[in-house]
């Protein structure tokens, strides 16, 4: 861990009275939340959105993390699926999700925590990705200490490891809605199918896996080195996924590629 990075972050937090951090259970927001507790004491508070697009496992991880480090966590119910602009799954779906979350955080801020800063876990490397949620963050004046202090993913994982954060090497776990191709409606039923399918695959030893929901077809992505094993175990997997309501099950030969569905953005100009 570069001491300069930590000094820079400490200086960033110095003028902050208190903070509400949008917490997902992932390493980026976990580090922001941990540092807010370290530098701001009990005024470093986490906020997690409990919605159908959040894995139950990630909610449990987030709650356990806050218990371990004595961090206050507010669990808020968000209803982004009730927003037709979100449910119809446009290319900027993430904007509507984050806008809902940040508006809920701002309401909490106004009611109970005036003067606190609203924070998220965006980092320097995110700036090269397609992230419509950043627009919502800017509109709602949500700040990103990791990005503002110049920290990318590798530095974040190293710092989290040095601090003993249990999520330091947690694989990326994007929301369940990200498994549904743009333009295909997001529904609670689809999200439940996806989550249950991924749990079944986790139990078979596929820790990092995505089940993409293509109009009733389950297309499974696993890391390239696990694709052959997945294909060999497909006879064990297929009956379970069909029982969940999928019409067919496929293995993606290319393997797991984070954000693969974003390729449609390039294809559509």
C-alpha cells in the first residue's frame, strides 16, 4: 500500500463533517466506507439499496462487513423496477437505478444527516467504461473519493488487503439486471431466475459466473479456464435451470467477459 495514497485520502476526508456512502458490498465502496469510519468515526455511515436486482448474498456480505467494522448501515428499499424507464431496460438503465438510489440517499440526508457528504465507490479506472450512473452521481452531487484521489482498481485491492478487509479479492458482482440484454424488459421473475441459477452454479464450484437471460434462454458465462468443466457438468446444471423456468440452457464458449452486453452499444453506433 502506497502511504501517499492513504495520506491523500486522509486529507480528502479532513474537511468532511460526516458521510453517507452508497454501499454495494463490493471492494470499492467497502474501502470508501471503511475509510469514512476510520477518518470520521461514527459519522461514517453506509447506505445499501435492498431491491430485487441486488443478490441476497451481497446484501448479507454488506451487513456482515458493517458488523465486523462497527459501521452503521442503513438498508433502504428502492423501487426502481416500478419506474418504466428502468424496467424497459434502455442502454442507460443504470442511470435510473442510481438516480433512484441517490434521491433516496438525499432524502435521508435532508431528514437526518444535513451537512454530510454523499459518497460512492467510483474509481479512476471506471472513467474509461460506459457508466451512465456517473451522470446521476453528478446531478445529485455524490462525490467519489477514490477517483478524486487517483486510485485505480489495483491500488484499491492492495489497500483493502492491507487493512484486512474480507472483500479485498471479491469478484465483481454487478446487479442482476445487468444479465438481461438491453431492450428486454427487467422483471422480478427474471431476476429471481437469474439469482437462483447462479446460486446453483456456485454450489457446483463455479464461484465467478454469470447467467445471462436471453428471452428465456440461460446463457452461462464462466471464466475461460472453467468453460470445459462447465460443459462437462451441463447435464447436472440443465435440469435445475429448466426447473426455474428457463426454456433452454447454453454455455458461452467465449467465457466470462465483464460487461459483455455493452457490446450492443457499439453495434448500434
